[in-house]
């Protein structure tokens, strides 16, 4: 692997390890990420149960959607405890 590349792109490409963004744009991206995280944390246990049930009922569709690849990449990058609320969701 090239010293400036990292394998975080799930499509098989690589991103530079050091990425420079204009301050306001970086702030916008961080705010959007925080907003998405807050929204995810507000999902009720009942709704999370319905989401898990839908995944189980449509495993082939879910597997082909890229969602599972995305979840795996997020877990590798941030850890299970950040991606999932608790162990029962695995």
C-alpha cells in the first residue's frame, strides 16, 4: 500500500490519509455527521426492532444493497459500540 493511501473506501479505491478542507466546509460536514448521529440515537427500541425484522425478512435484498458492506466498513473504522447501541443488535 502506498504510504499516503488507506483502504477505507468500500468500493476498493483509496483515500489520502491527510485531507485538507476549507474550515467552513469541514465544520458543515462535522455538523451533518453529528445531526445524523443524534437522529439515529432517537430511533426508538420498537423502530429498531422493526428495522432488524425487515433486514431478516429480506436478507438477500439487504445483502445485495451495499448496506452490509457499509456497516462493516463503519464498524472497522469506528467500532461496534459506535455503530450499534448494544450487543443484541448483532
